[in-house]
C-alpha cells in the first residue's frame, strides 16, 4: 500500500507473511509507507519537494520505534524551514532519537535554505540535531543513531550531535553514533559532534564547500573521560580547517580524549587538522593546506588545557603557497607536551619558517623527522628532536 506524496493522516499498516495476516502483526501508526523487517520497521518516505517535507520526515522519525530505519527515497527533500531563529521565536529543527537509522539512496538530497539563512549570529539551519531543546521542549536523550547515504546541501550545519547536559552542567555521554557515506555541500560546519561520543564512527563521508568539515567541540560543558570516537576515510575540502577538535569557552577545563583521526583526505585553506585539547591519534592522513597541516593550538588563549600524549604518525603533508612567513606543516604550540611526532613525510613546502615548529611553551615532546632534510625549529623545553634544528 502506498500513499500520496502529501498524505499526512495516520494509518495502520499490518504485517503480511505469505499473503496471510500474522497473529503477531506489528501495528505501526505512521504517515509514509512501512514495510516490516526482522530487525524492526523500514519506514519509507518520498519527497514532495515542498516545505511539507520537513513535517513528513519529522512524523516518520517520531513514529519510529527502537531499531527502525527511516528510509528517504530518491529525490529532493525541501528543508528550507529547518532552522532555529531566536529573535523570530522559530525552531523547526528535527530531534534525533535512540536506536534509529536515517538513510537515503543515490539521489536523496536534503535541501536547506542556504547557509546564510538565518543570518549568522541570529540563528542556524540544520537537518537533524541531538541536544538542547526545540521551542523549550528538550530533545530526548539519544544513543545508537546512524545517518547514512544522504546528501545535505545549503545549511548552516548538516547534522549536530550536540552535547547532552545534566542540570548541574555535567555531560551525559552519547554512545553508538555512526555517520557514514554521506555528502555535505555548501555549509559552515558539515558534521558537528559533542566531545563525549563513545563507540562512535564518522567515516566515508564527502564534504566540500564547507567552512569546517568535522567540528568536535566541548563548548558549553566540561568533558572528561575518553570519547572513543573514530574519524576515518573522509574526503574533505574546507574553506577553513578540515577537522577541528576545539574548546570554545574561556576557562573551560574540558579535555577531548580518545579521538582517532585516521586515513582522511583533507584540504583546508587554513589547515588540515587543528586540536585545542586532548590526546588524539592522528595517523596516515593526506593533507594539503596553505597555513599548517596539523596544529596543536588553542582556539582561545584562556584555555587551561593543552594537547598531551598525542601520537602524530605517518601523515603526508603538503603546504601550497603558505599564507604566513611562519607557516609550518606541523605546529606544536600552547603548552603541548609529552606528544610523539614520528615519520610524517612533508612535501612541497616553500617559503615557510619550518617544516615542524615547536614554540617556546612546549615541553617534553619527541619529534622524529622522516628525513634529515626537514627543518625543525625547537624553541621549547626538554623536547627530544631528531633532525636539524
């Protein structure tokens, strides 16, 4: 049974097995078509290419039960109303919920209103959000969410796995998030993740025409303990930085721990990877940038934490026409200490101060250059550097 594209009434879909009604049928009130699988329901949604799409998708997600798949059929879903605008009292974003998969197929597009609508600083547009509240109603606590094979276009943010906080400001860990095989185009931030994702994976996504591709943050809450987040095999072309792990609040003692950044292909006009805090494993990435390839730097000077116990290994870095005389392929700054930097081929660097730069605040790092031709400038304390100074 199929329904018209604009059908919004609730219906009951009965499971049929071998052309006979089953005595154990699932009754699932939804507006789109549903077919039942052994692991739950597949709720199929077809686009109307009108603003009604937002409410149709919201209804499907609200109707979904744990283990269900919301399948968005090929076509353009009009999410031009998927935004929050505080001054206008509008928040039409869609909350995520636990044990849910939202998937597309070739040709499934989530079309936003444009990344500058609402105007920057007044609101944001995003397809799906996990934290905070919608018009004063908190989004539910969510775990085990998968978003796959969708194309997101023209939004402030594609998806936002925001931090969940208790009333006293502590973070509720989010588990089992998977963002795989999606595309993100023309937005300020492609994928936003709170700094306490556990057992989670962001892999195989293509992001282009984005300000920052993947943005992991602990902006408003203190994050302690391992995240266990894998960011791998993404292809990112960013106007600013490919991947950022940041603390964005003065005095916030958060640490972004247990994050692995592996085998990504990154272009960032400013940089490839920037880390404010934590102990990341950064390995086997291919990076092209203008200012730096990998930088351990604070977003703000008041951050009390530094990057420590990180491993930076076997990354291939090229700087193209460095924008600053002090540009360097790898920068350790703002008190970075006890990190291991080893075996990172650095290619095509011209006009910069150093291939690897350790500033005066750094200490107790080990840097092993893959080639004696690399220029390593060490202004720190008790760093162990293999290669010319």
